[in-house]
């Protein structure tokens, strides 16, 4: 590299400057310190690596890329690593619906519990291992069938809807129920709990109650079995649907396939419900807690029965005593009622006579007021209308109201005054909804 020299003139000294004579020091410099300066950074390290191994830029980049790939594989070889089945590597990519997507990506032990990050890292690892370009560079055949299986598995598992459809039919995640012999030998609840934990992944209602253990309360056990006997599953089984033709010309065939798929889903749903109910029945039949609860309930019933018989005997004695006392009080009451009835009869007769008297007064009030006609003789129609209205009003009021109305009419003689009293009474009855508006014809 060429070196460029630039000549810069020194600054002009001020006029009258006399060197050290006019120099005035205002401070001192610290002594010099010797330090070692080392080059650092990724570029220097890359330069040093190339110099050390005598590599060109392209050689160093290629080797570094290979080491990074190996590092990625080593990082992911822990939690998402499992042996690859040779038969799986020979799968036909066209039969992608029949493949186990989790096994293809090496996530068999996680399955529906695998996170999106684990799926992406597993995909990256499998692609680095089975990419067609890498196989071709290594001299292997260029068969990319399994690579397509990897891509399809990743496509399905990263799509929430399609992954849910696949999880709906993923039988590899099921836990087989224990036999009676296994349950008795290895722990009933220890073997049955994983079975229901696995089935619980299909529940619409979360969290799913656990089976518990031999110390679980009766309420928890009953809640567990009630939940599973009324299990609400989201399984749809549509992953196994036959492909519907996309052409618009054969609509009948398309509808036929859709009906066939719907019927197949319903059948599988019914079968799965029956399977789950049978599973719960089997668990319930071997659950010793149910037998214990029944024994305790029976003992409680027997205890309650003894207590009930003792209580019935005591109640019978008290009832007999109460009966005698009631008979005595009844006789006293009959005597008192008889006397009260006589008094009531007298009062009722008096009230009846008072009501008759008040009704006569009310009828006389309109008669004396010329049937509410100002001047001249009232017509027969006027007389009938007034009397009908009077009877209608009297039929709507009780004895106390009859007396009150009679008192209001006392001393009223003119048709105008009498009619005003009757009109007020009609208005009161209409307001109290005892009469309808316009029901009276002459008194308004």
C-alpha cells in the first residue's frame, strides 16, 4: 500500500515572543507508562486462524460452516434425538397421511406435548442430515423421498388446525390400561393415572380431574367418575377423511364423498365414546375406594336406622301425650268457638241488616234526586239506566264502602249533588280497577 505524506506549515509565532523568557508553566505531565496493546475481535481471530492453518478465505469459510452444522447437530442431539427406523427412511412421500409425523421428526416421546420451538429445531436437525444436496455431495443417491416426509411432517405440525386433526387420531400417544393382575401387583392408581392423563388431552373442559389415590375424598372420587362418564371430547377424526375431488364438474361425486366422510366420522366418534365408557367402567369396577365408600355408607345407614327407630319411639310417646293434650284443648276450643260463633252470627246478621239498609238509602238517593234528571220527569230509559248503574256500583263495593257512600249521600237532595257523589265513587272504582272506563252509562 502506498504511503501519502502531507506537509503542514507550523503556526506563526506571535510578534514579540521571546521563547523561554515569556513561558509560564501551569502544570506538570505524569511519567510515561509502557503498555502492551493486543489486537482483538472476530476478524482478527479469523485472520489468525487462516495464518495458523495456512487457509484461504474460501477454505476457512467452508470448514467453519461444516463445524457450525456439527455444532447445531450436537446441540439438538439431546432432548429431540432418537434412533431413526430404517423402514421409516424408506417411506413413500405420497403416503404422508399414513406416516407418524412425530416419529419422522424424532419427537416420539413428546408427541402432543411438543412445543413449536422443539418442532422447528427437530426440523432443522433433520434437514441438515437428510437434505438432498448434502447426500449428493456425500456421493449418496439423490432420493429425496424421506426429505419430503420431513417437510410434510413439519408443515402439518406447525399448522395448529392440521396438528389438532392429527393429534385426534394419534394412537401412539395412548396409554394401554393395565390388566387386573398388573393393577393388583404394581399399584392400581400408579398404573391407571397415566391412562386417564393421556385420554384427558381430548377434553374440551380443562383441567381434567385426576384419579387420585386411596386417600382421596369421596367428593373428589365422585367428581372424577362423573366427569369421565359425561366426557366432552373434541376428537373429530377428520384426518382420516377421504380426499374430496376439487373439480366442479363432478358435484355428485363430491357430495357423495362428503357424506361418506361425515358418516365415517360419526361412526368413529360413537366407537370412541363406547371405548372410553368401557374404560371407565373397568376402572370403576376395580376401584377399592368405591367398595370402602359403600361400606361406610351402609354402616352410616344402619346407625341412622337405629337412631331413627329410637327417635320414632320417642316421637310416638310424645305424640300420644300431645294427643291427649290436644283433645283437652279441642274441647275447650269447641266451647269457645260455639260462643264465638253465636256472637259472630249476631254480628253478621247486624252487618247484613246494615248493608240492606245502606242499599235502600243508596237507591232512595237517586229516586229522591229525580233519578239524576234536572227538571222534568225522567224517562223510563233514564230510570232503568240509573238503577242499573246503582246496582253495578253496589255489586263492586263491600259493606264498609256501602256505609261510607251512604254517609256521603246523607243530606244530598239535588240531582247535581247526588250525581257528583256517585260520579266520585265511580271514578274511585275505575282507579282501583274494580270498574272499567265507560262501564256505567248514566253515572260518569
